[in-house]
C-alpha cells in the first residue's frame, strides 16, 4: 500500500531517493511529548501520569490505563496521540483520583504528579523525535537531510498514523459515517483487510459480513471488532448502534481521518501548481489569517521565505472558509469529487466538526543527523513521516 491511498502524491524538494525503512526495532522510533511548563500542585484535583510505553496503540493504552485506575476511558485526557510502533513518552491525565501503582507490560510510569485541570489536545509545546533509518543509501540520506534542513520546511501532510500504516481504513470508515452509510462503515472497520496476520479472517467477514460467523473466527485481542459483532448478533440491522459500541474518541478519529484525507489531496494538488503564495490564498501569520491579493502578495511571500507563516488548506467542516482564486478552485474541485458539502459535517452522536484551515507547510526545529538517525522537534499536529518521506522518497507506507 502506498501513500496515494491516503491522498499523498507530491514532494516539496527535488531529491534523489535514499531508500530506507523505519522501525526495524521499536526503539528505532522514539517520540516524547514536551511541555513549556506544567504547574504541579500538591493538592491538585487531576492526576498526571508520565508514561513510557513500547508498542501500544493509543486507544488500547487508554482503555488499559483506565481499567487499572477503575475509571471509564472517557475520563482519561491527553495532549496528543502517538505512533503505536514506537517507544513513546506521553502524559495522561485523570481527574478526581489519587495515584495508585499499577503494572502493564511494556509500560513504565516515569513520574506522577497533580495539576488543577486536565490536559487538552495540543496543550504540549512540541514533540521530540529520534528516528533511525535502516537500509538506506547513507550518502544520499545525508545529502537529503542537509537539503531539507537548510530550508526547515516540508509539506504538512497528515501521516500514515492518522489512517493506519498496515490497514489504512480509518478515513474510509469516516467517509461512510459522514455519508450516513453505517452498514458499510461497519463492514470496512471489521473486515477491511490489511497487511497483518488477521487479513484472512477480515477478508472473510468483508465478503460475507455475518456477525455470528465472525465471532467464531475473530480472536479476543480484536476486542472492538468483537463488540460490534456481538451487538449485531443481537440487533441484526442496527448498524448505527454498532458504531456506537466503539469509544467516542475512536469514532471521532474516523471523521478526522476523512478530513485529513481530503486535506492531503488538496495539498498534493497545490504542490503541482505553485509552492509560493498565490492570490486567493488564506495565509496564517501567527494567530492571524490574511487573505492574499495582488497588493500584499510580495510582502507575504517575503514573510514565507523568512520562515514566518504559511498558506493554509481546507480541513473541511461545517464552519470553515474556502479559499479564493486558484486555491479555492482546488478545494471546491476535490469536495465536488468527494460529493461533499460543509453541512455534511453537522453529524449526530456529538461527532459534528467545524473544521479548520491547516498550514500547508510544516516547519521543524533542532534538526540533527548522525549515524542514519534523525533528531528533530515538531509542533503538535505535525507528523514525523512528513519529514522522513521527503528524505527517504519511499512511497510504500509499510516502510514508515
């Protein structure tokens, strides 16, 4: 499966492929949340857990931490989601409880303390990455690292982790939910085959979506799929109810993945046309959005070249503004191809999304390169694969 499946086609730089593969060992991909400051309180009402976890999928980690602390997963708050195939240092917050020691395989509790309020999405200042690239051409890798570090910018694509590296299905499920086709959403979530050991049993369900037969075949480790099939074995046609068996944040992730897929397609199309600003762009400078026209074009292009601000692309929702000019044509054209209108994201079950304007370009900091290892920091919402894809030039998602 290659990047085209998640809407990613273009590159920013014109470089030779270095090749390579990430995560030969989990320790080859390290990510750590970093905060500018956390005001620790001895009498705080919110428990903060600083965890070091190896090979834990985000929602599964939340469920097991919640179970170990005898609370609902809905009460576990976090600043961001992290890659499963990695060693990650991440903060989780749980209001209204005191610390109790617990044990999970491949999870180390580095620290616990208290705050007055829970963590929120994006409340950390940055993510630090240390990533080893295996099986690459070292000289080309070095040349490419020097090239991109000189400009400090890459396309701000949503990475494979948003969609599932081995089974890129989340945006497909999200598309069906947005369009109100819950039966197909269930069929895709349970049965869409990936490149793992469960491909055959998933494919059997996909071709013949029988929940009773599926319960015979699916192992206990696929607990969410089993919850859906258990519901359908009782309520055979209640597909919207089956989707509601899933954690709310996972269902929200489906919607966000579909939005990410559309953004990726928009960004890919834009890279074909112009990497600089064009009239009609909506340019983000600090916290201000500026509409680009022929009068301010040169000034804002100068800001962009100095590393200040970025043109933005549409993350479709019911409250987002579409750009003008050529960029607006790109955004409207892809929405038309998807058969979408903004109002479609006024969804039931608390899933509505206003959308946003997302930077087309991602800037990274503190870039270092040594022994086929890259070290750099990204702001919340930035994907390390956006940096590594520009360096490696490998389109097979399994390599990341």
